[in-house]
C-alpha cells in the first residue's frame, strides 16, 4: 500500500459565502434607494401593490446590481489577480468559470422577474442588464473610459431604478416630472462615480483605465464632479418652484448649500477627502432625491 498523500483537490463548486461576496451586498443600497424614490414619487400606497414593491426591491439590488457585480469581477479577474488576489475569483473560492455562470444566471433571473412586474419594468430591466454587461464586458467595456462608464453606472443605479420603482407602482409609464427627476439625478450620479475613482488613480494609470481623475488630473476631475453633482440639483430646485412646490425646493436648496460647504472642504485635498465627501456630501444628495420624490407625487401619472 502506498503511503503517498494526495494533495487536496480544488472545490468544484463555490461556497455560498464566496457567492455572496461576489455579489457584493454593500453595493445594493444605491439602486434600492433610487427604486424607493421612484416608489415614493408614484404617490401610490405600498399596501395596494406590496408584492410588486417587494419584487422591485429584490430586482433593483439583489438581482440586477448583484449581476452587474458578478459580471464586473469575472471580466476583471486577471487584473484582480494582480491587485486584489483575495477576491473570490482570483483566490479560487469561485473556481473555474463559475463567476461567468453566476453572472449569466443572475442576469436571467433579473430579466424573468422584470417581465413579471410589467412591460415598463421589463424594459427598464433589459436596459439595466445591457448596461451592466456593456460596462464590464468586451468589446464595449465602458468602464475603460470615465466619460461613458460613469454615465452608464449613474443611469443604471439612479435613473433606471427610479423609473422602475414608479412604473411598478403605477402599472404604466410615469409622467414627465418623474422621468425628469430620474434623468437629472442620473446626471448628478456621474459626479459621484468620478469621486469613487480617486482611490485607484495609480493602478488605473498603469492598467490603461481612463477614469476622469486619470484623464483630467485629480484637481480638475474633482471640480468637474462638483459641477456635475450641483447643476442637476439647481435644475430640480427651479423645476419644483415652477410647478408650485416651494417648500420642497427650499429644503433641497438647504441640502445643496451644505453640499457646497462639503465640496469646498473636499477640493482642498481631492484625493484625501473624496471618501469623506462620499460619506457626507453624497448623503445630502440622496436625501434631496427623496425630498424631490415627495414633491412630484400628485404629478405621477402625467404633467401638472
């Protein structure tokens, strides 16, 4: 009998813990919050369509957003093997091609649930899933350029999620005030995404990822991000005043003034204070989203 000890064989299936890490629950909050803003803006009581509401929350975060995270990790696996070798795929905790299979399966689940929530919710889901794959996968790989990569993320995480929340609750196409808010806050999210890119300027430069901090430099990119975040909110304030919502416009104005203070602090050291701004200024930004959602409730089904 041989005394040779066989080396342990790699797992053929990923563990549930590794799959959950791949799907990154921490990233689900942004689209789920935007979905909630869409629900609020619809003016419809959740109790009347609570199954649609729960399905939409599941769709926005644990399905569509999670699928995008899995796809991103799969197509970044070679880069992560160098920069973040402990991530689920390069570490081998998600073995073989399971990362790709999970991304495909989760995208299919997303589309299936979206179809069950209505025609407009399904249309939003199709666009969100397309952008998720286009962001990470060749040949489009939007993430390689900050201009359209950040636009794709902002549209998915804010605009499409907001639109879907309203469409699910209304059972049809939302009115133009809701569509306008969803688009405007998507544009502002481009600036938020730019600030997220400050944490990896050196690595992105070496790898040829043309984020805005890489293309413009830290100082110019930070100033651009501030303008992009502030300008849509100014339009929202003016629009709410125009349709007769001065109190809501005033509240968002106060939140924006506080953001201006945070911006001036962040611009003193963009690279060092970008994470601080994400915890302060961005929180004020998303609170303004909810205020705006309450403001347009009576216009949910059409123009005032």
